[in-house]
C-alpha cells in the first residue's frame, strides 16, 4: 500500500547518495553465487544494456535490476559439493548473471546480462538474451517516476482550482501514486496510475488529511496528467491530534513507565558474518537483498551435533508478494488493492534501520543496493539487521517435584537470532523478521505498524453513520477503511535433501468401538482422536485452508528416516494471522491474487516461479502467478517442492490504531519434526545463574558451548 508522498526536493539526498555510492563501490574478487549484485556489477549491467543494439529506443528506464541466480544444482554443488553439506565444496566461482526489466519505446523489455567475474569493467558485461513482454501487466514502478508524477498536480490548473475551492494552501499539499489495478478491461492498457492528494500543513501525518473526492490519472510513460475528477468535497480532517513525532504528539506520558534497558553481551556477539554468510550457534545461512523481495535467505542449514553433520533445511526463502485490498467500492477507493512487492518493491521501500530502536545495540547491519531508474547503483545503508535476541524466554525446562526429598529444576534460556527488515511503502510499516532458534525452528513474524489509510467524511460521531461506512470513525471527519494484509512467502524447503513430500497428518475423531481389532478398547471411554496420514500427490492436494480442520502440515524427506524409522521432516505451525481472502472469486482484485483463498500451496520447484501475483504485477490480470502455475496440477510427491505460505490479517481499524498504530504481529514457524533423533538442545548448558553466581547474566558462550562448532 504505497504511495509517494515526498515532494521533489526530498529526492535530492537519494540522488546524491547514488552519486557517492558509485565511487565507494568495491567489487569482491570472488562473490558467493547468491550474493546480490554489487554496485560495480550494477554499473556494468547498466552499461551493457545501454550499449546493446537490442533495445535502441530511448528513453530507457530501469525498473528492476537483480541477480539472476545460477541454476540450483550448480549452487548446491558450490555450497555443499554436490548436495551433501559437510562434504568439501567445489569452489569454482559460478557465472554471475543479472535480470533487467526495462521500459523503452512503450514496451517492457526483459534482458539477461552476463556480468564479468570481477564486475568492474563495464565492457566486460554483455547482454545474453532479450525479450519483449507481450502479456498483461507492467513492471514495478520506479521511485523516480513516482516523484516526477507527484510534482505534476500543483501546476495542473483544474487541481489548483479544486485546492483553492477547499481553502487549502497548495504549499501544504502532497500527492501520492496509487496503482490502478485491473478491472476486466480487455483493451491494450496504458501504463497509468491514480494520484490522490493530502494536506500536510502542521502535521507529518498527511495521510490522515486526504483531499477526499479528487482523483487524477497520470500516464507514467508520457509523464502527464490524463484524467481528472473532482467528484465530491468533504471536510479535510484537522491536523490536531494526527502527528506522531516526539514533541508534536502532545506531552509525554505521565505516570509510571517501563525502566530503560540495554542488552549487553560481555563476550561480544555470538554470530559471525563472512561476506553474506551468517554463522550462529547451529545455523548457517546466506543473507541477500533484492529490490523487489527485500531480504532473501538462502542455503539455511543446521548443524546436527548428535550426527556430527550439517543438514539442509531451506534453499531459498523470501516474501513473494504483499496483497492489501481495501473494502470501499467508491470511485476514489475501489482500485486500492495493492500488490506491494510487485507494484512498489519491498527492497525499494526499505529504509535505513534505526540503531538502538529498530534493532538493539548488539546488531550487525547489511546494506541493500539497488538500481535507480537510470540504472545507476544506489547503495542503501542498513537495510537488514541481524542480532541475538534475549527475550527472557525459556528454551526448555522441567521442575520435578515427585521426589520426596528434593526438587529438581532444569531451565535453559532461549536465545534466538533475528534477521530483520522494515518496509514502509507509504502509510504502512511492515517489520519482517526471520528468527532462527537453536531448536532448529525458524519463526517468521510480520509486525504491522505505521499509519492508517483514511477517508475524509462529514461524520464526527459514530451515531451519525446509518449506512455501511466501510470503516471505523477513528477521529472527527476521519474513517479508517477496512482492509486486508496478505503476506505470501516463497519457501523452497530442502529438508535434509532436495526431494521432499508434503504430508498432512489429519486429526480424526474416532468412536471407541470397544473392539481391539478396530483400535478400540473395552473401557468406558467413548471417543479419542488419531492421525490419518495423507501424502499430497499433486498441487491440488497441496492447497490447504489451515482453518478447515486440525492437521499437522509436514514437509518430509521420503528418502530419509530417523534411526527409529520415522520420516525426517519439518512442519508448518501457524500462530494467528491465518485470514484468507473472503472477496468474491470473480472480483477483479481477487482474480489478480486468487492464491489468497488458501494459506498453503505447494508447487514443484521452477526457477521462474517466484512472484505469487506474477512478474508484471502492475495491472496484472491473474494469468501469471501462483494460482495459474499450480492450476496445472503437477506432481509434488518426492520432488523438489516449494511451499508457499500466505499470512493473512483482516484489519478492522480501531481508535487505538490512530494516529499511529501500535505494532500488531502475526507469524508462523517451521519446526523440525522427526528431523533430529532427540531434542537437539538437550545438551545446552544451564545459565551461570542457576549455579548460584552472576544471577543477572546469561552467558551465550555457556548456553551454546558444544553447539557452536563450525564445519
Ligand atoms: Cu492494516
């Protein structure tokens, strides 16, 4: 749900940064094959594209530049020496390639570019292939074209007149770009977007002050306003009470407050960063950054101390799409059905994390570089942070009171490793966490905060509302509109190997038959539940509504068993936020994101199947994307499979969400399930405090001693 609020001058630091970052570029002599493109590589890719005779039209604008990762078998061979972690890896560098999506001559161009190994000489990069996208949809909007578009309205006479009529000072007006979606139009679409405007004035929260009823259409290729409507005038909500900045949001809270705190690690951090590889406790993984997906975690493997080996868990995982449909059908709102990843780019809208606030003091940061519209690299600082979390949680414990003469208590504190990115595509903020646990679990947490998208209204009291207002009155003249958030993860699990199967352990109620031959027993007990095991054969079996009935959802390696004969696996555990879309199947936004009807889908691995709402998400029609691919109903048993999980929230706004919303979190967990022979952190040492000294200290070295050896 992004728009583009900032006035043109705000762009200058960004451009300046771009210039500076080029000079700071330093190419690694041997990057990991999954490393994001370096600044020098982006520069080389740009030069190759601009020099290519395949796309002669000008102007040419870059909408996506990212790593076109090598084929999976090659990466596995590089990382694990043929697929088995622990074996000596073959370390020949792999060919570096880039995928470029550009606009030129009114067409969308897809180019694959060979990037020279050293990535430094522009003439060493060459275009390998070129194709014109003929299907529906357009590429991600660039930041620059959104800034250019929002600079148009103040010079557009009909808008000047509308603003004057409302008694608003144009100097206080900010506009934002909203994708138009797709509503069944079969003709050749233009690359247009809507523009809506707001009043900042005395507040930073201009989203709370819409100029309701005025909408413009901007042609992004011609960069001109091509449509205008001033349909209805509602009062612009007052600025008072909308600001969230310290010193502007009223007096600080009176009364008791939590005491200040600080995480101190007396022995330093427990994790090590080598290029883009992070090693911590029993985990090892690669952290990447993509201007569309943001954080990309690859090659996650866990050390099995009992077996003495490193074992594969996940090949590649990232947020594939974020679908945010609003629920007001009126003229200025019906198309607000955002695809934040495909239309705006999560990486593009990730901003520098604030040390000590977004991430604690014991944090390491990764930059996230991307290409500007002109193709030049932008070195985005501090886009991803990594830190050990001491949350005061317990990893496992037991108190044994059964002995008459003593009490046995064993407790192991939980320390986890968090990889965090924050995306602020307009009014909303998404805090996106990957949390690695020594137990072998990976937790995924999405925390929503930021500002509501509100509608101007004549109402000043809920009693005045007689018809469906499509939202909650959160302030005078301010309706916060109902909407959903669907965050879809692409999770290419490789549980202890490449080929996996999807198993549903369905909880099934049984009546006690009283007959041991049918599982019953001659006792007064009348019912119990048991497990019915279903192995998904095809993609249709892989679609699961997690709220339809109780079941454990497992991704198992059918070729591997524990010593006791159980199938090695990981299971998906949902925790809240399991909403699925309730829009009509034939509604156009739903057709573009039809995968949101079920939380779980499983597809066979295909390198090109990454973006749940399609590669060209802007004005997409639903003909490309997760639902279309899995509609082919391919086999998924004992294959390289990719689970997709959609975390969902129906958001009915409440007054506490205004003017800035306290964080609301939802998540899920991938948890080892018969993956290890036993609790993998049984051997974790107790904290020093339980031995009677240093009561307030948890020593990570102690907790994980014996678990941190690196293979
Ligand atoms: Cu919301």
